[in-house]
């Protein structure tokens, strides 16, 4: 496909957004941006610097000190916090909760949304997050809202963590429900399905089936050849 396009994939924790987005990008030979990693890096900064996650004003005050960069090694996104590659630290459970806390803060969102738009300028890309279709890329070529039942999402997360098993299945499910609640109830860009998004429930679909649907939908929109 020669025309520049963008695909926005939003949805709750564990719906499979990042794996699906990565595969869609690969199929379409487009860039991929995991925006959650950027919120996680800011959350990590607050944890490392003893900023209370309950204190929105303190998070806002410190937000400017957390410089987040994204670079690529081949197709792999590496996320940097003040020049340090923190990619390997971002999936820790305490970082997950911290990311959800910082994501409520206007100053954090404003800085990261601006950076995400900059990164998207002029290139074909697939971006995943919570507010991509409703805020970051409101004119995306295709918007997907990817969901799945909470128990299924927790099962997938739990499976992913296998071997690094620091949490029980119940802990994973409870964290996920807590983060869903945070993400959907916050005043700043809450997680919701954009009016013009296609809602895809992946509970009983394989990852490849979801990828296939998204690629087909994009082809319909752009009138392109199948990748
Ligand atoms: O997708 P993830 O689990 O890596 O995201 C981490 C947190 O960041 C999650 O609690 C919601 C928040 N987030 C957001 O508010 N907006 C985005 N575009 C991406 C993530």
C-alpha cells in the first residue's frame, strides 16, 4: 500500500492489543507504537523518585522531569526514561499500577499525547492504547476497540507471566479489574469506544483471526490489495 494510513487500537487491559497491533504492523509493513509503555515509563519515574501515586499535584509537578523516548531495534520498540533503556522493567506489577495512576494526570497525558502525535507524523503506523481513537489520532484511517471478557483477559495475562509468576490468577484478575475501573472512570480521556470505531470482541477469536479482521477492514477502507 503506498498511501499513508494509521490504525488506532484501543481497549482494556489484556484484550491482546499489543500482540495484535504488532502483527498488524508487520503485515502492513508499518511502524508500531505501544503508547502504554510510555505511561509505564512515567509511572516508573514516580516510583523510583518516591513521588506519591495518590498525589496528582505532585505527579503533575514531576511529570516534566520524566523524559520518555522511543527507539526501535529492528521492529522491537525500546522505551527510554531519561536516556536509560527501561523496557525490561515496565511489566512489573507495581509499574502497571503506577502507570494507571499517572495516566489520570492532565500534565502527563498532554506531554505524552503531543509526543505520540509527533512520532506519528507522516508515516504509516499502528498505535495501541486507551485514547488513540478518541484523542491522539482522531482522524485515523481505521479505529478498532478490542475487548474480551475479564476472566479471559486475566487468563491471557497470567499465561504471559508464566515463569515470572509473581502473582496468583486471582491477583492478576483483581489488578485488571482495578485498572479497568481506573481507566474508564478517570476524568482525563477515559477509556471508551470512539463513535466511529469498530468494536471487536476477541473472547473466542485467536490472535491471528483478530489480525486478519483488522487487515481486511483496513483494505476495505483504503481499497488496497491484501497484504
Ligand atoms: O496498555 P498498558 O497496560 O501497557 O497501559 C499502561 C497504563 O497506561 C494503563 O493503565 C492505561 C494507561 N494508558 C493510557 O491511559 N492511555 C494510553 N494511550 C495507553 C495507556
